[in-house]
C-alpha cells in the first residue's frame, strides 16, 4: 500500500482545521439558520434567567462557548448573542463576555486559516512581487492601525476580515489585540441595548435596532476610526 508523501500529509494536516470550520459552518448555516433570533430569546428568557440565577458559572461558560462557536462557524445571529450577553449579565461583565468570545472565535479562524493556506498565499504574493506584494508589505508594516480601523468600521464582514488578515502575514498577537479593542465600542452599544431588553420583552415588543444607524451612534465610531488612522496618515505624509 502506497503511503502519501510526508509533505502532502503535512499539508493536509495543516489544512484540516480550516476545512473542518468551513464544513461545519455550512452545516450550521443549514441547520441553525433561524436558531438565533429575538423571538427565540423572548420565548426562552425566563429559562435563561433562571439558569443564570441558579448556576451563574455554568451559564457564563455556556454563553462564552456558544458565542465563540457562532463566531468561529459564522452562524447568523452574533448581534442577538451580543444583546443576550447584556440581557443576562448586564453591561459588565456582559461586555467583557461578548468581546472575549468574539475575539476567541476570530483568533480561531485566523490561526486555522493562516496554518491552512495563509502562509502559502503570503509567500506567493511576496515571491511574485509587484503592486500586490507592496500592498501586503505596507499592511504588515502598519498592521496595528489598519486592523484596528477595520474593526472599528466593520465594512468587511467579520469572517472575511479574519480570512483576509491571515493571508497577508500579520502577527497573531496584533490581530487578537486589535480585534478585542476594535469591537469594544460597538460591543458597548449592543450590550447596553441588551441590558434593557427585559423591559422591552415585558411590553411584548421587539428591540428597535434602527437607532444604531442614527448619527448619535455612528459619529463616535467614525471618530474613533479616524483617530486610529491618524498615526498611519502622519507616517504616510512624512
């Protein structure tokens, strides 16, 4: 029986984590597409509150694990979970739970993608040279400010941003730090809204997320993003 070459086996082993994440993500998208919703949260709010009151540590761990899996597998409903964090645990430690779980999920995807194909893509870009290689090098040199701005203004979908960062060779430590810090401002808003869900559910209403598009919420985020870009702009000017 012919054995696979060691190099091929090593490559398959390196790609296994990201392939598993993608496969489970597709499966979860089919099975749990409507699993995370405001209606489900409203229906189960009494049971969730009872679990939190009777087994606080278990509820905390279960929430962190669930949120991390949702982010890792890119299951729709992360906003609902952010609100749930505020609803169950208040602004603090709800905000900390939300940010920690989202960061852990993002780092998991980043590490799996970098090991699976990110390093090969980055090396291929550098070897080919040209404008794309210069762009990748510029991103690596300014990765702190670029990644932080990308998190503060989430124009790129969260999952795709994780994959993109893995293909340009940014450092894991910088990626984790900018992800955690960058999602805190918006996370604060979601968690604060979640902390007031009890009164919303008591009135038989649904949370009104349209206020997130109001200038009073958008301008502070844009201001923080511009502030994070300031060192990069000064460097480019210099």
